[in-house]
C-alpha cells in the first residue's frame, strides 16, 4: 500500500465517522447531563467492557447484511459457546481446551449455516432462525436449563481483566475489528461480499465464487459469535443458556445505525463500531436511569425498529429500498 | 402444471412422514394409541393450527411474524380480568373484544411498519415482539390472573358431543383460511404479492393494502390463540406464548410453504402442524426432557427447508433471487 493510498484510506475513514460520532457524542453528553454517575471513569469503562461483546457479534452481523443476507443465529450460537466452555471448565478440562471448544462450536454452527445457505441456496433468514433455535436449545440441554456459574480467576481474566487502562475485551474486539476491516477492504472475500450485496447475479457472472463467499461469511460469523460467547461467560463469571438471546437483533441495529443498509452492498464495519457504541451507551443509560426492565424492552425495541426505519426511508429517498415485503 | 407435479412429491413425502411417525409411535410408545392421548394430541395440535393458519398467510405474502407470542400474551392479559366477572355473558363479550382488539392493533402496527415504511418484516415484528412483551410485563407487574368463569373455560376445555370445542374452533379457523386463500380474490392477491410484488402492483393490486390486511388478520389470530391458551390453562401471565412464533414458523416450514413468498399453501400446514405435535408428543411419551424441544424445533426447521429444497428442485424452499428476508 503506497503512502498516498494510505492517506486516502485514513481520509475515507475520517469522512465516514462524523455523522455517527456526533450522534454518539450527543448521546453521551445528554446522559452525562441527566444521569448522575454516568460520566464517571468506572461507568464508562464498564460501558466499553459490555460494548466489546456487542462489537464482536456486530462484526458478524455486518458481514451477513453487507452481502444482503442476515444472521439471526449469532445470539443462540453465543449462548451455546458460552455454555460449552463453562461446562467443560466445570468438568475439569484445561482452560485452553475449554475456550477452544467454545470457539470451535461457533465455527461448526457457522459452517453448517453457511453450507446450507451457500449450497442449497435457501433464504438466510429461515436457515439462521433454525440455527438460533438449535443453539439456544442445545445450550438449554447442556446446562440443564440453569446457568453454569463460577469459573475461577484464570478464566475470568478474559472478560474482566484490563490491559493498558482499557478492558481486555475491548482489545479483543478492536483486534477483531481491524481484522474484519482489513478483510473487507483488502481481500478477495471482501470484494466478493460487496459485489454479492450489490447484485448477486452480476457478481456471479463476473467470476465471483458466490457459494464460497457465502459459506465464509457465515463461518466467520459463527467464529465471532463463539468468541463473543466465551468472553461474555468470562465477564459474567457464569454461562447462561439464554445469555446471548437478543444479541443478534442488537447487532443488526448496530449495523444499520452504523450506516450499512439492510439491502447490502454499501457500508462497512467502521460505522458498525459506532453503532455498537451507541446501542451500548443507550442500554447502560437506560439502566442507570433505573427504568424497569419491561420499559427498557419497549424502548430498545422501538430504537431497533426506529433505526432500521430511518435507514429504509433514507434509502427510499435515494432510490433504493431497503426491505422487501 | 409443472408446479403441481413438483408439489405432489413434497405433499407425498410430508403425508408419508406423518403416517410413518404415527405407525412407529403406535408400536414404540405404549401410551400413544389410546383415545385419551390422541384427544390430547388433537387439542395440542389445535392451538398450533390456529397460529399456523395465520402464519401461513403471512409467509405466503413473503413476510414473517415474530410477534405472535407477545401479541397473544398482551391481548390475553388485558382481556383476562373480564373473564373473572360475575356477569358471564357481558364479561365474555367485552373480554373477547378487548383481547381481539388488542391483537388487531398489534397486527395493524406490524402491517403499517412493513407496508408504509418498508421495514423488513422480521425487524418490524421483532420490535413489536419486544414492545408487546414489555407492555404485558409492565401491565401484569409479576401477577397472575386466574380462576376464570366456566363460560370462558368452555372455549378450550368443553366438548360438543364427543368433539372437544378446541378442535372445532381450530377446524373452523382452518376452514376460513382455506376458503380465503383458495377461493377468494384476496387469497389470490396474497399469492401474487408474495411471488412478485412489482408484478402485483402493475396488475392493479394494492400491495400495501394487502400487506396491511394480512398482518392485521395475523394479529387477530394471535389474540385468539392467546385467549384459547389462557382458557385452557385457566390462568394468564405476561410470559405466556414465548415459543409460539418459532413453532408456527416451523409448522409452516414443514408444510412446504416457501419463505420467499407465493409458493405453498395451508393444506401442507395442517400436515406440518400434526408432524410437529406428534414429535412433541413422542418426546413426552418417550421421556425425553422438555429441554430438548427448542433444539428439536430448530433442527426440524432446517431439515424441512433442506428436504423441501431437494425434493422439489428448489422453488418451494426459495429459488435464486436477491430476496433474503
């Protein structure tokens, strides 16, 4: 990469960030003004810690949405990965093996979904919905329907530790972010993902291996969900069979808020980073306000619908409609 | 005509699977071929058939409805106090109106989000799912409404001659949907809009109007299912109906209705409902933990769409095309 193109890259990133960064700053400022205890180092660090898991999942959601697909299995796979790791630790498996197994479960689930979507050409919505249910269900079976608590200090470091003043999960999420960003910008798979999202038939005709790309999209999604599940279990020091429930929709919201439309082909993970930050700040703020859980559910539901609605109306204005019937 | 011949393979395999399950169960599960158990199966199938009839229409339209469980919960919780009243007829009437009215409102909002804003149905109905569940939780505040008047309990526990009311009710709902989908102009419009929204618009069909009506009707169906559910249980609580959407979607998937819209029908859904119910019944009789049910539902969804795809050469499970949701 030449200096000039690196400059251009930086410029492109800078130009993309503003809209969402302003929104984020405005939100943080509003919460800091109205909610006592929000704008303290310890609370902000805990937002970052919680948001890191969402960032990991959202990266997977963005890959699927960029290719005009969707991945509803991320939350269920997260739950399953966390429970697998938790149960293995309880059975006395070495830590590294337990973590590896959790991530591997994600990879297996992802490759299964990817294979069905790519080979049989079935709508991602129904395939990933099925896998969501399988993941959640197997997590229930393995955990016996209750959370698997208490793992010991050495495992908790992953989710609760810090490095250079920032939570360890943040560094993990940031590394993954740069990897996926690089993948989208500088690899064949990245080119293929945007091409498929723009126009699948044209992509296939111009020599893109659509099946292979689709398989990889969902495989990587599964890997990310597996990692996120392990980190979540470590942070909570317990693996709950429905711990990942709802993350897939938060991740969709983060993606869309971050400027990647449901119709695919445009956008990227830089915006998703901001989207995930906004969703995390919002959840934390609502919590700090002491709003009862039902009301939080209602507001987050409205935010998810509202963010996608804004995007849809926006793209309709620009001549490209987001949703189908 | 070719479509018919293809459909026949799918129908044949579904009916064959159902019969095979029945025969195997008669020999392996001791309690299966008793009148009590079969009536129980029929009752369980009834609730799912009501839900799946509405879901079939939504999926034929190319949509989906993830909100039916919460809609059922909210409408039945709001209606429940009226079924405790001492004036049974007035209570029954007002309660039903409140319940069905709430369901219709939820459905109408879903329809508006999908047709007017153009939201992807799974996002719109997920938002509704959160909002309705949150509202039900906030309204009930952890309480349970129980001990309904006999007039209301008759709906789900009574018999008309030898036949359970519940089965009659489900048969009636099915007959109405069968008639509407196969014998009316509106039914044709649902198929056309589902298969090709743009062609439907060009041929003078009001696409937004059709979408609006379908989601409205499905809200009504969800409310009806909720009322039936609390009548059977003799209690209403905010958490009821959590698995409704997934089970109905699974039944429709097994029934061979395509998730890309316009292909399939309600006849297959009946078989799908029976297969799902027999599966649950078999697991109960064979002593499989109920924890397995979520995972099995997911696996059944995946297998059903895959099998349909192989048997029918593709169209039923979704042909090539850019539609992902």
